[in-house]
């Protein structure tokens, strides 16, 4: 009779640990904004990484002991580069948090500078004219819908970023892209095109998987 009690206590203990880890890495991170010094530190690291990447360097080694605890939490950041007000590169390597936030910023700075296939790699001569923006993503949540009209009704223009996944392809638009494509139908069509799909593919069955997320965006002055 003692074994079932021990097993039950052990399951309760493991469940409590799982709840704590989910709270620590996701809920807590989501509810707290980065402080102004923490934002400045991420932008400084991204600037150093951009300079290194343009010169052919890889991801920088950083002394984690010198970083604040919130930058060491698992997180995802979308990095955007602009030059003279025009997009020069942007990238997020994964929508699923998988490494410390500061390192994800470094990784996606390299990818935005070198791997955005719409642009040539950033050169050392361009670095000073490039402005960096960082969008820290909250964990994405699935948006359930039954028909294209239902999807249109459930979208929140201007409020959420959107991830569209279909036929092995995926693309995302940050919340600020609603300013460029304020009409939900146009927004979804452009999102399909970004994924390499036909503009009206979101209207056709099987429908895409849609997820939404929020962002904390900050940029260089």
C-alpha cells in the first residue's frame, strides 16, 4: 500500500517542478518588461555583433556573469535592420524559445545581416548607416478557426504578430506590419506570399495553422 502513495507523491513533486519551470521561463518573462538599461545592453550587443558579422565574424562570446538575469532567460527576439528608413534585413531563427535571450539577439543579428535572401550581406562600409530594432516575442498561442471568414473575424489588426504555417512553409509579420497592411485579407495574402505560397492559399482547405504573439519592441535612436 505504500508504493502507490510514494508514486503519487513523486508525480505531485514532478508536476510542481514542471509548473514552476513553465512559470519561470514563460509566464514570468511575459509579464515583465525589460528595463531601459537592459534594452540598451541588448542593443549594444547587437551593434557589436553587427560590426563583427559584417567583417566575417561569427557569434560573439559574451561573459554571462556580467549580464543581468533577465537577459539570461530563455527567449526569442526578432532583429530588424534598416538603412535610410528602408528594410536592410530581418530574421528570427525560431518561434520557439530555445536559448538565452541575449544569445538569440546575437544569432538573429548575424542572420539578418547575412542570411536574409532578399538582400546581399551587410558590408563593413554599411554598418554605421544601419539602425537596429529588436522585438522580443512572447510565446505564441494558436488561433483556432473553422472558416476563412471566422479567421478574419478573430484576427486583431494592430494588436498581434501573426505566424502562418502551411505546406511545410512558415512566415510571420510583426504587429507593426499592420500599419503597412491594415486590411486583414491583404495581411494574410502578403503573409502567404512571404512563405512562398499563392496569395489566396489561406482561403483554401486545408487551412493554415495560425498563431499569434505579442512583442516588446525597442530600437536604436
